C-alpha cells in the first residue's frame, strides 16, 4: 500500500484490540496466520487450474489485502462492486485504494480452500 491512509471510525469507544490496525493487511493478520494464508494460496491456485486458468497467480500480500472483505460484514452493501464506486454514500476508500477491482474480482472467482 503506497501512502494510502486507512482509518476505522467508531460511534462508541473503539475496542482496544483494534488500536494497532493501520491497513487492510494488518486487519487480516488478526484473523489469518501464515499457515492458514499459505493453505488458502495453495488451494486457490489449484482450484483456478482445475477451472482452466493456469495463469492465475496470487501472493500472500494479495490475500491479506483481500481481507478487506472483513469490512463488508461491517459495512453491508447490496453488491461487492459498490465498495469501489465513486458515489460518496457507498465508496470505501480503504477498499477501493487497496486493490484494483479486477484483482479483487479475480481472487473472488478462485478463492478456495478445504480442510
């Protein structure tokens, strides 16, 4: 992330554990450790290959940024694409500036993991 700011705002007292969140990547690290991320990467690349896309590439940083989806549970919109729209009532700068929409959609298409 290049000089983009990421800020969560709260109507009430901010939960203490959120004090160190500086980016979508740091938010994802609260939920996903390196072992889980590596498993998701391997399974997603395998799944893309099974679907015929042998060129699909995803890295750990991409997946950590993809964790911007955690915000979609907090800020619910009718469609995922609305997070990147320019309309003031739906645009989420932290999401739209963290990853291009095409990258987000491609990861969403092939995100896959099994136990």
